[in-house]
């Protein structure tokens, strides 16, 4: 029954769009937002893929958050009555500004790769191209 209802809706949309597939798609999408039966009929063949995508995405986000929290150094303890406030502030700044701490705006950025020296073959190729361009300009 669902397939025949879906076919009926698609045929109606094609008729309203005068055979224009793009307009028919837009009509079906708008109608599916209002009609749950049509939405179910459209999504039923793709449900396992939709579910796999949603679960995988959440699992990746949870793993990333867990890994990020495990990599952070522990924060210093609150100052005791005998400890000066300046020492606490200094310890806190050291914990937040260390080498292995994520920097604001670059939390997900990969570490930068250092520049490598150009190979001799590359240098020779550039010199050859420069020499050719000089000879071509003289003509």
C-alpha cells in the first residue's frame, strides 16, 4: 500500500510540474514535510543508511571529545590557606598555556609540517624553466 501511495504522489507531482522533474522533486519534498505517510514511504528503503550515518556521526563526536579531554593536563588544585594567590595564578597559567594544550581557534587543527629543503632535481628544473623563459622573451 505504501508503494502505491508513493507512486500516486509522485505521479501527481509530475502532473502538477508538467513533467519537470526538478519542480516535481520540490513539490514532493514540501508535501513530505506535511504528510508523515509520504515521508515514511520515501525514507523506508534508505532507513538503514540514515541510521548508520546518525550513529556513526555521534560515535565519532563522542570519541573525539573523550580523546580531547584525556589529552589535557590536569588543572592545579585550588590554593590552600598557606599558599599565596599569585602562586595559584601562575600554576593555572602554566596549565593552560603548556605545550600540549589546545589553542583557541586551533583545537582541531593538525600540527604544521615543517618546510623541507627542495631537492636538487627540483632546483635544476626551476633553473631550466627560468633559462627557457629568458630565451623566449628575446625573440
